[in-house]
C-alpha cells in the first residue's frame, strides 16, 4: 500500500510540474488554471451556430469556492493567466481558449503526461 501511494504521488507531482512549466507564476496560479480547465470540461457543451461546441464560462467565485480561497486571491491569479493569454475573461466569466490546448508546448506536455500515466499504471500492477 505504501508503495502504491508513493507511485501515485510521484505521478501527480510530475503532472503538476509539467503544467507549472506552462503557466506563469507560482503553484497557486497553476492550481487556479487547472481548476478553470476542470470546471470547463465538467460543464455541458452548448451547440453554437456553425455546429461548434462551446463550453460554458467559469466564474472567479466558483474557482475560489472550489479551492477554499478568497475571491481577491483567485482574481489576482486569473489576472496573470489573462495577461499570459492562457485564459480569456468576459462578462460571462473565464474560459481557456481552445488555441491554448493546441499550442505545441501544451501538446508536448499532454503527451508526456500520458506517458507518465502509462508508467504509473505499469508500476502499480
């Protein structure tokens, strides 16, 4: 059991490192980014004209509540994400544009994370 916990923690730490290399700021900014992404993908897709799916927006308040942080703390971290082009903010809330996930550095990180996940699963057998 202890070995499984160590292997799992190693995987999560490596995943966090991969994302933190892509996100400006500190570990908390990375966590805010991941929370926005997580909430976006949990939301039901809305069909837009032209046949495109569009995920709903995420509010700063919702991210703050999820993380147990103050609204103002999350707002400051969102500002960094917006300035870096990793997040878009409008009257509806926050979104991570699809173009961010299509970036070469994000694609490389997702591929590396997939490899890490496969390695973790092999070690757990």
